[in-house]
């Protein structure tokens, strides 16, 4: 699910973190899409690395691996990327669910910029002839300083969640899901299509339905279909076969059995009860 966040407020916090540490910060959603960063661009070395398709792929794999470690540990992960720079990922956890990540990094760990420069130039030698590397925009930190930055970043995440600078809105999820399903009840709904149309993963769809609806997506669809069938039986003169089709039941006999089991009356009897009340 795409995060909701106060861009101006979050950007201010990112800029303050950068002023204090000189370290770049990036916000990702729970599906690893980059949403916001400061500074906006990677350092010159990382930009250079990502110009090589193979190295760009390694960057993505490194990032995803760090997010997966966050998923497993539910805690900050400090790691060395494939190029040898230090980065860290901090999970954004709301109601025990990871809704995104804050990543900081592109940090050099060395006694001097001369040593860092030699190390990064050597890394690129396999991909470029006599590479010229710039490290002026890469912060040089000790491990102790990086860990301290991680502590500050964790406080940063707690603050952004507590004041809802970054948040996942359960009400938006349930409203969007209900609206979508009601407009597609007659379709042959499947989880992959629903998730794709809502812009979330299958696993996120299952998780949010369980958390915020207290049931699975299939059960929720059946509930909406029966509720809509009851409404049509009460308010229209449509044939029951048509109503079954309108709410997504291809098998009329199955609809009749399921309606009776769920409502307690056959569909025909349910309609008669409400017709009698109107008279």
C-alpha cells in the first residue's frame, strides 16, 4: 500500500538529519519503491555505478536484501553494499506491520579520503578502463558515528510515525477496497487483479484484510455479494437468476444454496418477506 506522508514536514526532517550528519536519507514504501530523498540525487560515485546495468542490478539486490533483513529482524540493519560503502535501513512499523523503510547511506569507512578513493577506483576497474572517481560528496565516518546516526534515525522513525508525518491509513484502505469491489461485483474477481488495481501486493492485500476487516478477501467478497443480492431482492423486481449473475455468481444453484446458508432464508422467501412488509 502506498504510504501517505506529509512531504514538507518529512523533507524538513530529512534536511535536518543531513545538516547534522552529512548523510543522505531516502524513504521507501513496503514494496521497495523510492518515494522521497534528501539530497535528491545519489552521490557522484553511486550515480556512476548505476550507469552500468550489471552494477545497477547489484545495487537493487543489495537494497532489497537489506529490506528483507529489516523484515526478519523488525529492527535497523547496517550493512556494506556491493561497492563497499556503508548503508543502513530502518523499518517503519505501524501496528506491528512494516509499512515502509527509511534508508541512509553512501558512507565511506576509511582513515582518509585517499584510502576511500583507491578502494572505489579499484572496484570500478573491472568495469571501466582507468576509472576517474570523485568522492568529495561521500561522507567519511567511523563505525561508531554510523551507529550513532542509526540511533538518531530510529528516533526519527518513531517521531514520524507518532505524529503521522508518515502513516498508513486503514480507513482509506477499507474504503478503497469496498468501493472497488462494489463496482466489480459482477466480474470474476481474483486476488492478483484486485491487488494490481489497488496498487498493492497480494501479501499486503491478505494482511490488511485480516487486520482491518477481520476476514480474508474471499470471505469479504462473498459478504458484499450477498449484501448486494439482498438489496436487489428488496428494491427491484429483477429475476433471481439475473440478481445472481449481477452479483458475480455464475452458478445459480450455488447462489441459492449459499444465500440460504448465509441469510437463513431462500432468496425467494427473503423477497416475499420484504414485499409483504411493504404491503
